[in-house]
């Protein structure tokens, strides 16, 4: 896989693109679905406050400078040394190891900048693609969510 994967802070101007990506009917296991672009803008505005309060750090995934997804680290508020990674990617870019590369960048941010000691990835038990990303990044399965 060639091409440059980068992360940058999410912007309110990303709302339309995120809305398009997140409302893909093939996103069976991603629970966040904005009802309209305005709702997504509000969500992105709230993300700035979450970052300021050390609750969540959300990023846009860029591939060759093009916005193709999002990812982030949510800080466990009871155990601030633990972060949970989440991610989503435009279907046109699935299967190219882009998410795997984004997770590796997130890990560096989590361990080096946020001083986390542990990073987890929670996913729907049937989300095979997300599980593959976790395995490629060296994560170990510790349990299964009952839904």
C-alpha cells in the first residue's frame, strides 16, 4: 500500500464529509450516525471542549491529503492512564491498511503525548474488519462484548 496517511485535529468544516462517510449503509457496526450535517457540526464543536477537558482527542484521517475518515482516543475518566481508540473510514479506502497506519499514529500520540499506559480497542463482536486492524496492530483479545 502506498500513499501517505496523516492525522490532524478534526475541524467543524469536516462536518459534511464525515456526514457522508458515517451515513454509509454498509457501516453496520458503527454506532454514531449524524442525522444531518448541522448535527455533525455540533458534534465537532463539542469535540473541541472534550479535548480541552482531557476527555477525548479526535482526529481526521487524511490519505494523500484527502479527508477519508476519523479516529480518536477517549480517556477513561476513572483511570486516566487508559485510552480507548475508535476509528471509521470511507468504504472506498477499506482494505488498504490505512486504518492500521492511523492506529499506529494514535498509539504514538497516546503513549508519548498523553502519557497513557494502556490503550484498548472496543468493537462490535461481528466487526471482523475492526478486529483485523486490532490484531495487525498487536492487540490481544481479552473478552467479548455481549450485545
